[in-house]
C-alpha cells in the first residue's frame, strides 16, 4: 500500500487497464495497454513460450536467495509458532490451523492483523484454496465467502479465520449458514481490538492515543454460535486449539472456536505498512 512509491523510478512500468482514462494517470509509464487483462496476459504468456526454461536458469541464484530469506524468516518465527504462552500468540493459532487443513480444505482469512500473521504460515494444499479481502480490501467478507464457497464446492471443507473486529461486521449471517445447513469451521482470533488500526494509531500518534475508537468488548463468540444453532468453544490454552478444531469439524455444524490471542502482538506486515509511517 505504498500507492506507487514502492516501484523504483528506474523500473520499466507497463500498465494494463480496461479503461484508457486511467492509463498513466497517477505516474508516468513506459507502455500502456488498453483491453481485457486476461486476453492481454494470455498473449504475453504465449509470446514468452519457449523462453521460460532459459529464464529460470538465469533466475536460479535469485530463487536461491529468496528461499534462503524464507528459511531465515521461518526459523525466526518458529519459537512463537510453537509457543505455549497464554494469551495465545497469533502465530501459534496460525500454526495449528495450518496443521489442521486437509487436501479438501478451502481457507478463508477475514481480518487485519490476525490474517496478516496467518499469511506467512497457513499453506492450503491446492491452488484456489485461499480467499481473503486482499490489500485495502473490505473486512467482513469471511461469512459471505464461506457461504459462497460451501455452495459452490459442497464437497470441500471450509475453514475461516476471523479477527474479532472483522467477524462483528457481518457475523449475523452465521445464522444463514445454520438455516441453510452450510457447515464450516470458523475460528475467531479474539484480542478485543481492531488491532491493525490500534498499531497504526500508536505509530502515528503515540501510546496515549492507541486505544481511541478501536477497542472492542471481550465477546464470547462461542456463545453467539450456540445461540444461533451452531457449535462453539472457548480456547485460552494453545494446547486446546487442535482438539477444539477437530470437534468443530466432527460436529457437522457451522462453528466458531473463539481463541483468545495476545493483544500486544503485531504482525511484521502490519508494522511495515507504508500508511502507518
């Protein structure tokens, strides 16, 4: 979210857009292509055919550098991924979800900081099995995505990680999933905050203003699920996450596992976002 500032001035910039009026609008470009992005990129892929193998050879040192950095990042976060601390570290929650996924699990992330944490840990087993709001996306997509995914792929298991702030936006449609018998495994990473916003306010305005307009109640979302006819559990000990997930799966109902996570843990992706600097 650097709004173009992350592209170096020396880069060759090609813009593909369906609307000619937006081409070159907010920065100079080297080449503008107006048309259907899918058709244009298909033509690019066809034009590149036969040169990919040679290109891969040239890029091998770069791939090796990237893999080395990934390994370093993994080793750095591993102690927190396996931490037994309480409140639960969000990386431990993401780790347990990743271990829980099967070949048939579609993973949905709906939230800010908690989903940013999961992005480096959760690895669905097949292409097309990850859904989230995207950068600057709209929070609250989790339940609607889960409804759509279960309708479109009834043979798939739907696993959804919510931030408590994100779930509170459209969570009442959990009742829709109960009414239409659309089982899914929902997990709320609950830190009683809109934590990504909280971090940004502290970074910009100091600790004293860190809690303005972003603190939420200590809501037991498991009770919300049960009230609407689904399955729910509360989790405060990291050792209880995996068994609770299994029980949610076995219930055959729309479910919410409410996991109390550390409100003072922030994802590196949150702390590095340009808009907070």
